[in-house]
C-alpha cells in the first residue's frame, strides 16, 4: 500500500528590486532535486510530503537588494526522542524517504544557496544557472552535483561546500563551478571528485574523508595543479606517475607554475581507507 501524500507548491513571484536571490532550504529524510526552470519566477518548489508530518513554512522578502527566500520543514516528532541514531539511519530501505522535493531556479538571476538536508539524497544539476554560493550540509546523505549540459557557471562562485557525517559526495565537471574555494568533508563515506578541464581562475580545493575512500580525477597534466596530501598508514594511496614530488607530501603537474593565475591548489586528507588519484 502506498502512503498518502500531500502535494505542496511554493514560489517567489517578485521580479524586481533585488540583485541576488538567497534561498535557505531545510528539510529532513527527503529526496531533493535542483534544476533550472523555464519559468521567470526566481524560486519554484514542488514537494510530495508524508501526510502525517507538519507542513513546511515558506517565506520571502526583499532586504538590502537581496530577495531572501526560505523553506523550513522540521520533524514534528522532535527528532524522534528515545530513538537511537542507528535506528534512524538503518530503518527501512535507503530510498524510503518521507518527502521528495523539486527545486527549480531561473536562468535570469544570481543565486546564493544554503541546503540543510538531514538524511536522504540530493541531485543538483547546475547547468545554465548563475550561482555565487552553494552550501550543502547533511547528517546522512548521498549528494551529487553535476552539469546536465556543457553550460558552466557564468560568474566566479565564491564557495562550494558539502559536509556530511555519513554518505557519498559525487562532483562531476567540478571545473564548471568556477569556484574560488571548494570544500568537501565526509566523516564516514566516499568522495568522488572529477575535473574534465583545469579551473579558469585560481582556486583552492579541500577534500577530506575520515574513514572511507576518495577518488580524484584530475584534468590534463598541462594545467597548473599543486596537491598536498595528508594520509595515514591506514590509507592505501594510488598516484599517477605524471605527478612530480615537490616536497614531502606535495606533488605538482607538468604545467605547475606557482605564479600562474589559474593555479589550482588541492589539500587532500584521508584517515582510514583509500585514496586514488588519476
């Protein structure tokens, strides 16, 4: 038997009076997708919700030339008091989420995005969107960020941040983000970070896994790249032959130049598990 669902729609309808759209999105135990929309509305959110749970709260206002939008959806059961964290994480199948969300953004605006996802999974297709910041935080989730078409970010993103206690982070065509700083942190799980080309501007990338695996796919070694690695004896490390040691724990590509304005500096940290660079 399928559970009864509520279908809810929220949208920001303002079109003028601001230079940027800020979206704060908070939910729990959900499947979340983000895509561009053909609509001119800055934010459109479509949700399928478990009927027994409290309804989300959506708000919008213009302040300091920013359209501030917010959707907050918290657990009415007060975080299931009396249940252990293990009973929450392992009850039911991995796809048995209470809610599903489709977040649609317009190609006409600059965005500042903050997602707090609790448990679940999320898929962010950033193609054709103009994003100044994207931060994703979750207790236990699988997070995928990619570009469904070859349409990179049209501005230099300030920060791309993904932090998980448990789960998987997959970043495809990371160079399309045009981010000055990328930070990916997973306590228990996996990071899969891929660059199809070098970064168009200078950038710093931090990727850390406490226990699990990190797979890093680099662009051609003609791009200027410097990698600092912090690993332990309990981490199996596999590196390509084209990386040249600069000093202990530091490697560079053939195209490395400390003064190159496109220099990408990576800091890689894996405690227990495996690190593969290719």
